[in-house]
């Protein structure tokens, strides 16, 4: 009888578990109706701007996920390039921007180069954009396809 009673107690105790509130462990992301990030150079000139009609901020992971982002890269405080994609993940407080899906990177002056791709990894701390997954560059009647390319904001190359 003691053995059966002991077995019932063991089953009852192992069947019980503490229920944690998942919302405290994984809080809901902050949702913004619009996002407007402007990065300036140390001298106060504009470096780049990124806008999005909707963004979510994942606080524990410090990631911003933006929908339909549009960006501008500045040179001498004037717009030089535009960039847009389906989504962007902004990591480490804006040091890395991962842009994905239907990317269009366009030069506004000069040769008016148009680059399309599926992924851009933008290291804003180094002012370099790594253009991945078969970027295609179009200049007037010419087209160039590569495995990957990169763009240096400082040298504009």
C-alpha cells in the first residue's frame, strides 16, 4: 500500500510543472508605423537615410525589421544613390543593414548606374555595401552580371 501511495505521489509531482509567462521571456516587439533613420558623418554632413512605412524592434536581440525600406546615400551632403528592397534587418544599432528581396540600387548622377540583386549587406561602420546573389549592373545599353560586388561609400566605387 505504501509503494502504491508513493508511486501516486511521484506521478503527481512529476506531472506538475511551473508555468512561466512567455511574454516576460520573449516580449512582443515594438511596432512603429514609420521609420526614419538619418546617419550623419562626424563633421555633421548627411551620410545615409533609411525610411520605412512599418518597422518592428526586437528589443532582446536589438534588431529592427523594416518593410519596404527606401534609402539614400549622400555625397557632399547631397543625394547620390537610392536603394530600396522588400525588407531590411538593422543590426547592432545600425552598424549592419541586411537588405533582402528585389533590391534596386541606383546612381542619381553621372552614368546613372542601376544595380539589382537579392541581398545587400551594408556595413555602415566601414561605409561598404556587399552586393550578393548575382548582382546585375546596367549602364545605358550595357549589362554586367557577377557573383558578387561591393560598393565603397567613401570612394563612390
